[in-house]
């Protein structure tokens, strides 16, 4: 930290500064933490240079400084002055929109960004950047108000202009998944299939296809291009004790709060054996409500709580390293608020991928992935860059979740009293055409049945109902459940007879909720991580017969149970009887096993035998897998998946030789 200059000195400096001197000095001050001095420097220069021809640009920079300090009204006034001075300078319109958005004035934000669009008739590099930025900002705000179709259209326009925008392609595909717009990957003349597939996020890919080899390649590609290489990475950790009395375990998570993952983790920190483990919780999520009991519970049960959400990546990594963490557990992975760039700096000697992201990270720095015997069988380890460690059941659960005392009736939910109620409360992004067609087949074979789905937007709900009608299922047999607070939502679960799972991204937290509430779940396990979690939960709950491994088995079991109320009731009774004793609802078993794995991981580090991720040939697997039209071929139904892959690789090998690897291709 440099010495803070007196206000009089700063004013004197500003008097003789050119615009270049001003910006350079302000940047130096900001790096050294002198935010107040930066503000005064800009204010003084502006006051002393009212006729400078570049005043509009300086006002823009000053507005950024004020905005970062939370002074939104003065920041907006600076932007308004900048626009008056130069109406064709686009950055103020973009930032003005952001300021309106921060204060909740979404309509005014869209007006500002629309002004950018109207002022850019000429096509040049700067114009393209401003126009795509405005389109992307409009799309984001429209999505926040559930105007998903309009948001999708804005993103498509943006991709038309610049198809290389990976983040825009990711978001466009994610929106289409949420809207159940099939095919999701819908190329056009300006944007081809490979461009879209290369832009798909790993999380979206898990819901798109049951292709674990492609999932690994896409995760690797995302890590390479979207996470990137940090300026500095650690290879030594001098503050880490080599022979500690207790291992310092760091949990990095954005969801230590009211969130689906937060509910799963609710008991985890408290269950650790404090004679063996010291628990450090690093929170990287949004500001949590003071009344959020989950957030408060995590703060209380962690030995050390650090909020890194406002720290930049380098600072957060340095803080973790300074705490002498032995093993850092990444509880987010490639999810919305994950901090993979923090982990890329390797702030701890051992890094573990667990729970938040259902799949491999494809990174060079995640050493282990936590799973179980069902989720990752031994012959599937080739699809994971991490070394697999297994626990009895990979998913913990919250036995203290709040449930409304209201006794819901079927009439309350708009459900028929005398029909079989199949339900699925997974998010709409998990519903593929293949899954929905299977559900409709089941409804066709069980005439006295309905399908109860969690509501999305009104347009999306209607899209699914219309699709069902086109396939001969009357509209009144698709019933939409209004969204309710979680305690009320849990309380209405028992109104359903049987939960039908989605695939390839199945029920995870939702399956745990259903089973806790005594509702049997029928799943169709594939080969990928996300498709096998529900099967793991069912086996841990004592209902292995509800895990189908083929399409026919899934259909036959769903129809059989739909026609046999007594069999369904027997399953419900078994769930109720086993709830207090089954593996699924005994997270202390999981935590005890995890601690043993942590000790072995640390010993591997000490011995110099930590596993090193094998990332060879993943560019080839990405290229080959991205060429397949996954919405025409359901990979999950292939009898010989590996043989199919080898055939695709061999075709490519004839034209572009592939080096041998240890996965599927030996040359």
C-alpha cells in the first residue's frame, strides 16, 4: 500500500494532467487501494477542465469509479453529461442501462440499450461489439422477467452478428432447454452445429445427452477456454503442515444458503469428527438474507467461516492458501456461481470435486471425484479425468428440512381423486423429447392416469401440453403444479403415486425430497454421472427394483405400477419403515467414509503419488462427439456404446490419424 496523498496534493496534480496522465495515475492509485483518492482525482480534473474535448470519456471513467463505490446517482449524472457531450459515444448507454438495472428499473435499462441499437447503422468493429453487448444485456434482463422467448431472440441476433461468442451460445442453448424447444441444438446458415456444440456448457451437456465421453471432452474444452490459465498458480504451500494433528478441509461453495445444494449440505459441516478434521467454509455466493436459517447454520457449524464472494480470484486463492488448507473441496464445479478460476490457482495441495456439479471437471488440477459404486462403476472410470473415490452413497441429505403442517388434498392441487398420479418435479431443462415421449407412452397405456409437472412459464407449460395433445393425450391429463415455498412443496409430494424420473439428467435433490416424503421414484439410469445419481439414491433407500437400465424396463415398470395400486402402496410403506435406518438418510456414514478418504488423499500427497489427470486426445473426442446429432440418436439406448465410439474414431483416424490413448482408442 502506498502512502495516501493529501486532498490538496491530488487537486494540484489534476491541474497539470493530460487525459493520459489522469487515467494512468488513477489506475496506479486503484491498484494500491486508494479508491477515495481516485474519486477525488477525477472530480478535480473534471472541475478544472470543463472544455477538454475528451471530457465525455473522462466522465465515463469517473462514473465507473463512482459505481464501484456504490454511488449510483452521481454515476448516472456523469453518464448523462457524457451523452450530452457526445451522443455517438456508446459506452455510457451500456453502463446507464446497467445502473437502471441495479435499481430495478428494468424498462429504463432496456430503453438505454435499445438506444445503442438504433444509433449503430454502420457496421465496423466497434459497432459490432456495442451492438452485440446491447443485445446480450437486453436478453439477460428479459430472461430475469421470464420473457424467455424474447431473450432467446436477442441472443440469436447476437450470434448472427458474431457466432464466436461462446458465452452467448451457452446461454442460447440453455434457454432453449428450459423452454423445451426441441431440437435444442438448431443450427442455421450463420451458425453450424459444431459451433453450437462447442459453445454448450458442461452442465447443459449433462441434460442434453447421455454421452460421458463427450461430457469429459466438453468439460476439458470449457476449462481450457472459459476458465483459462491463471496468471500464477501455486506449486508449493509453505503454510501447510505436512504431519498435522487435524486435516484442514476447505469447502468452497456458493450455496451455503437457501438453495437445493444448501439443503443437501445442511448437516455435513456439523457431522465432521473435530478430533480429525478442522472445517473451513469459503462462501462465494450472493449476499444471503439475514433470516436465512441455512446460511446461519453453516456459519455456526464451520470452525472457520470466510466470505470470499467479493474477493477477486487471486485474493480468494491467496486467502485459502494462507489458511494452510490441506484439501480443498470444490462444491460447485461448473455451476452458475462456481469459482473455478480460484481453484485453477491451486490454493491447496489436494483438490476434490464433489456434489455440486454432476460430472467430471476435465481440469488439470482436480485430483479426485467423489462418487459411489453405482454412479461410477469401475469400467466407467475412463470417462473421468479425476481419480474416483467411492462412498456408500455419494449424496448427503437434510433430515431436518422444514415441512409445512398443512394437510394438502388432491383437490387443493387440482388433481383427480380417482386416478393414478405420476409426477415429476424436475426443472424443465431436464425434460428432453425422448423423456417426454416415454411419459406420454406410459399415459397412453394407463388410461386412468395423469402427469403432474412442476410449472415453468405459462408459455412453456402450454408448449408441453400442446405437444401431448398432438400425440393423442388430452390436455387435462397434463397438470401443472404451481411453484410454492419449499416447505409447502414438500408437503404436497404425497399426493402423487409415483415419481417418473427424467434422463439423462435425472432427479438429484428432487429424488431425495420425494423419497423422504414417501413417494417412490422410478428412474432410467444411463452411463453418465447425472443419469445415475437417482439410481444411487434408490439403492441407498432400499428400492433397487425401481432402477431401470433399459428403455423397455422403464416403460414396463411404470405401466405395471400404474395398474397396481397395492404394489405402489407396498413401496410407500417400505420407504416409511426404512427412512430412519437406510443409508440414504444417514449422512454420518458418508462423512465418516469421506474423512477416511481425506486421510488417504493427504498421504498420497505426502508420498508424491497424487493422481494426475489424463487429458490426452480430448480435442479429438470433442470434434467427433460434437458432429453427432444427439437429438436424433438417443445414445443411452445403444447396446454397445464403446463399440459405437470406436467406430466413429476409426472413421476419423483414416483421414486424421489419432495418437493412441488409454480410453477408447488404441490406434
